[in-house]
C-alpha cells in the first residue's frame, strides 16, 4: 500500500465531507427549513436510513457521547421532526423515529442536495460516476466489515 497516496486520499475524503456538509447546510438555510444544524440533518438522515434507533445506537453511529445525542433529540422532538417511543421490552429505553414532518424535511434536504450536486457534477461522464459509486461502495463495505455494529 502506498502510504503517501493513501494519506492524500484520506485528506481529500475528509475535506469533501466537510465541504459537502457546509454547502448542504447553506442550501438548507437559504430555504428556511426547520432543521437548524448539520448535526441535526445527520441525525435525521440516520433515522431515515436506519429506522427507529435508541440514543446509544445513535451515539455509536455518529461517534458522539449520549449527552450530545439527548440534546439533539430533545430539539428535534420540539420541532416535531421526531417522536420518542418507549421500547416494548424495556420502558427505560426510548426509540427515536421520524414523524411525517421529519420525513418531509429530510426528503426536502435530499432533494436540495441532489439538485445542487447534480448541477455541480453535471459534466461528469457516466463511466466516471459509475466508478465513483463503485469505489465509495468498496470503502463503505470495508468500514462495515471492520465495524459490524454499524450495519
């Protein structure tokens, strides 16, 4: 493995994530959606892709402490974008799930992201996009192999 090239790839990947989130947040803020932060969007996106999760699971997926998750969940519940449902097995555990408003909000965010990035990358060739998707899939699979709790 060529470590200098891997280092460049990791740096680029981190920068892309950061720039992408900043860009998405600006687009969303310009549309006056309810979501206030990139972190809230991340949490809503996680719930949209994974379904109901408890705070421990959310903290694990996002790599954060449960106290940070609790405050985000409270704010999203106040905005009526999620509901907290008690577990059938253990009433101390609550599962966060999207409300219909939360689903609509994340759908709007995804549409804005697709529109923005679709325009930005409209000159990409089909085979380049296919290769890009393949490489991202390989990275995701490798990460999931190393971290099976994230599946």
